[in-house]
C-alpha cells in the first residue's frame, strides 16, 4: 500500500468536537497548527485526516492526536475512556475497574471482561462474602449488602461474561466485543455506586434539607 500525504488548507481544517480523555470535559478542541494532514491510499478511495489539538478546558489543556477516516468515526489518542467516579470505593476495587476501563478504551475487550470479573471478586472480598467459587460468593452478598434485585441479577451476568472471557470452553457468551463490555462496565459502576456511594449522596441531601 502506498500512502500519500497532503496538508489540508486552513479553511478546511477539521473541527474536532469530542470529550477529553484526561479531564472528561467535552468541547471543540483548539488546533495546534494552521493545517491538518490528509492521507489517502493511492489507487483506492481510502482517506484519513489526522492532526493534533489541545483540550479547551484551561485547567487541563491535554494534548490530543486524532485520526478521522473519511467514512468512519473519529479515533483519538489517548483513547476516550468511560467515566468512573471513585469516591469512597476501596482502592483495590477501583484499580480493577480502572484497568477494565483502560482495556476497553484500547479495544482489548476480552481482557476488559476478565477485569470486570476481578472487580466482582474484590467486591466480595471487601464485603466478607465467602464461598469456594464466585457464584457462591455473589449469592452470599445478598446477606451483607443492599441492592435492587436487578443489580443482583446483573452480578451473575457479569460473572458469566468474565468466565466466558477467561475460559475457552465456556459458551454463555459466544462473542465478547465492545457493546457487551461497555454495558458490563456501566452495570459494574452502578453496583459499586449502590454499595459504596449511595449513603454519601443521601447524607448530602439530608444536610441540604437541614440547612434550609
């Protein structure tokens, strides 16, 4: 494949509207050079626009490199990450889910699913739920944490997803891709929020009522 590069004119410079992978704020990113670079594959219609930008948040100003295929979604480096608020969540649990989020951002979806399962194992360990396998430990959580029934059901689905990722003979999920892992991480975040952060939110609301 032969790739030829040309500079795009200043008036044709691409507006990069995205979310910052560092601070999480969205906006139109500032250009660092007057022109972007246009790449195309000679002999075909494939083309890409590439360039670099700065986060518009004055407290961040993170550097962002982007690549925009002509007929596909914007790709950024660093990759965009799923938001995760870690307040009041034990460090070992945070570390596991943050690794799952990093793997997800880099397109390593099987590794991400395995780290979601590891997050559940750490949750059971932290709450003192015992058993000789994760299924029994998750069942034991019902006696030590308060969660809606749907989230308890989600815990078992997440266990199966991680199990399928780790063991080739498991067939609960035939394929593990971006969509499955995105939902898995969002569900895990909701579970952790209910276990570790809900009391703090309720306390804040009560304190506001007293102040009024």
